[in-house]
C-alpha cells in the first residue's frame, strides 16, 4: 500500500462559526508543510479553551498568518489529485471548506478519514502507540505539521506491530 499524506488543521474553536487558523501536512517522503492562516473579516468566533490547546494567540495570526487564497494555492499545488488523510474528519472537512470558500476555490485533493486505513488490530493499538510516538518525537509545540507527523508515525508503528513482516 502506498503510504498516505496526513493533514491536520488547528482552529479557532470547536463549535459553530469556528475557522481554520493553521494547516499542516506530513508526507511519506518526509516533506512537511505548516502555515498560519490570517483571519477573514467574517471569521469572528474565538474560543479561549481552543487557544489553550493549540497555543496560537490571535495576534500571532494577525502578524504572521497568510491569506486563505495563498494557503489554498499551496495545498492544491502540493496535494493535487491525492487522497489526504486526517484524524478528525468531521471537523477538518468543515474547516478546510471554510478556508476554500473564503478563497473562492475548490480543493484539488480529496480529504479522507484516517480510520479508513486502520484495521481492527491497528485501531486497538492506536492510543497506546500514539502515546509512545509522542514521547519518541518529543515535539515541543502543538502545531499542525507536528500533529500530522505524529499521526503518520503512529500509523507506521501500529502497522508494524500488527503485521511485523509489513514493510513501508
């Protein structure tokens, strides 16, 4: 099986009206991408509890965030025609669409649920394996590309544990 690109999106909150603030992906060849997204005028929802999780203050988005259209162009160029996987599809799908609608564009890739790639054994081992991977990677910040890499490495490790003769 071809190894997947994993994407992660951080957002302003988890409820209605939340919007993407950062997107990142990790590819099988080790390439990664991560960028902050500048808030659109119509994006107003902000949840302080979400900020405590992702650690990205609003001012950083204002100072360093990139326009949605630039981010969408980057993603379409890099991911065109691919199936790209995420671990929180119901949230990530909405946030991705919020960003693409703001840019008046359509994704050139297909967003899929990471669970589609997991067998029963991998699902059973997922949380414990992820904890091990998080310790091994020792990423200091909760950021989209780091989360995507953690998910990718967790998938690889779970596959190896479930099928020791499996080779990437």
